[in-house]
């Protein structure tokens, strides 16, 4: 029982830290190539673009947040992968 309470306290502290710090933790990533049909609310069908996209889903401490970035394999005109920690406090 004590281990369960300690685990619960750690989870609550982790969620509260994310919620109040503005940091987000990556939970899911999808690369969308041009021509692929992949719709995202607020962004439309990403496959209609001439450049690849990265769909990144982050845990905020309370819910899941979706961000879309341009994909670039060499990280020059976009991102080669989703950032593991997204800081939205700045």
C-alpha cells in the first residue's frame, strides 16, 4: 500500500511540474510524406503539402497537445525528429 501511495505522489508531482512549468513531454511522433493522407485538426490534410511534416503529440500534465513541424532529414529547413521536451514557457 505504501508503494502505491508513493507512486501516486510521484505521478501527481510529475503532472503538476509539467502543467506549471510549460514543458511538454513527447509521447507520439508521426512523419507524414507528401501525398500521404493525414489530417490534423487546425492544420488540415498534411499530405497535400509539397514538403514532409512531423506530427508531434505531447503530454502537458493534463492533456495531449499536438504540434506540427516541417520535416527535413538534415535538420536545416525543418526538424529531423520531434523535440523530446517542448518548452512553451518562453
